[in-house]
């Protein structure tokens, strides 16, 4: 079953693969800011729920251990009851003691096996849940780093373009100012020559 986080990550990856490339660039893409923010909102909204889900899995460890303890206690109680029953008959006291000891030993052994299995299962669940959570967080971190890097590159490219436009405008203004000064100077010279 695919989690909401995995689904959002897959949708984000598909969205990025469908984005058109930036003009004159083979590595930069143009993204819709609102759509990227929606993906990020989905990730923010679903991450706590996914983590809670895995915390619930981890909390089942205690339930498994408690169940194992209850079963073990039940076996010990049954063995103790059997022991008391056997001991109550005076003429077979020795035999009853031996049998009771054997039953208690077996019950203790079974109880220990149940506890060991429960602890192993709980530890395995915990490791799997931790690894899954770590993998999902690593994927999100990678996507966010890529998005930040892309946004930074786009911003720097925009600034470079704006600076170039400003320099062209400035250069054009200086050229126009120089031409105007030159024309005024030429007109003045003509008037002086005419008056002489």
C-alpha cells in the first residue's frame, strides 16, 4: 500500500518531469509556484500523519510484549495449579513434585520463547518503521534541496538578465545625451559663423 507521502513524492516527480525547459537551457525548467507550494503543503500535512502511523506500529511492540507476558503468566499459573494439585495427594508427593517441577520448567521455557519472539518481532517492526521514515524524509529533503537550488538558479539568472537590460538602457541614454550635446554645440557654432 502506497503512503500519502510516497504518492505526493511520485506526483511531484511526475510534475517536474513534465515541466517545460527554460528558453535556451537544457537543464533549467519553468515551474508553477502555486503547484509546487501545493505539493509542499501536501507533504507538510501528511508527514506528521505518516510518522504517527509508524509510531502506532512501534507502540504495538508493548502490546505484543504484554500479550506474551500474559500468556507466560497463564502457563505458569496453570503449572502452579497442577503442582498444587499433585502435591495435595500425600502418598504421591515426590512424584508430584518431580512432575510439577518439569511442568514449571517447560512453562518457563515456553514463556521465555514467547517473550523472545515478541521482542524480536517488535524490534524488526521498529527497525523497518525507522528505515521507512528515514527513507521518506531523505526523499523529501532531496526534493526540497533540488527545488531550492533550482529557485536560486532562476533568481540569479533573472538578476543577471535585469542587470544586462539596465546596462543597455544606461548605454542608450548616454549615447542619446552625447548626441544631443553634440547637436547643440553644432547649432551654436553655425550661429556664430553667420553673425560674423
